[in-house]
């Protein structure tokens, strides 16, 4: 009888230990799942929201598109990002007559050595609108309206000054407004 009781007690202890071990494993797994879920939530909480589009880059792309649609030669339109300061100005890519026309329009200038650069007034206006579109400033006192200036640029590149007003309407339809850019329309 004592032997049967000892075997039963040993089995009971073994069963209790097995249950305790199973409960410990389950508890460890539950804690691991909780930690994993918490880490996932923290990771998703720390993911930054999608960045806002660079409105000046969007503006430049819009001018390129409208210029090409207006019939401006692709080589001339390729100058536009450089003229607006978003790329290097590659003036050597176009013919002398086109450069002379852009210098005469006040978009480009020639240095004393004959190099072609962006004109000071064009740079000033481009930088003012870039700062405005990027939300860095909103002083319109020294600048022409964005849609008007943009239409002048496109009409000049397309060598179609008589179309400036219709190009202004086209630009407005694409989100280029008097005092900024309407992203939904762009």
C-alpha cells in the first residue's frame, strides 16, 4: 500500500510539474505575443506620414508640360528646370538664336566673358515663387502673379507672345493660380 501511495504521489507531482510547465510555456508565449504586437504598433506609430509633394517641382513639371503642349521646342523646354533653379542650366544645348531670344526676353543674361546665365530678375522672381510655393514666405509685393509670370514664360519659350492669355487660362486649368498652386487641379 505504501508503495502504491508513493507511486501515486510521484505521478501526482509529475503531473503537477507538467501542468505548471505547460502553463509557464503558455504564459511565455502570451508575453512574447504581447511584446510583438506592442512592437508592431510602435513601429506603425513611428512611421512618418507620407511626405507632401514638392510644390515647386510640381510647378516646374506643369510648366514643362504646358510649354511642350504649346509647341515650344523640346530643347528649349529642357532649359526650363535650369532656368528655374531646379537643375543645372545647360545653355550650350540650344542654338545661338534661341539663346539671344531668351536673353532679349530677360530670362537669361550674358556675362562679360560671354557665358549664358540666368538673369538676376528672373532668378529673383523664381526664388520668390519657390519660397512661396514651399510655404517659406508669402510676400507678394515684389512679384508678378504666378499665373501671369508662368504664361509669359511659356509664351516666350513657344515664341508665341500673342497666346499669353490663352496659355494663362491653360495654366490656371492645371492649378497654376495667381498666388500659388492648386494641387488638386495640377
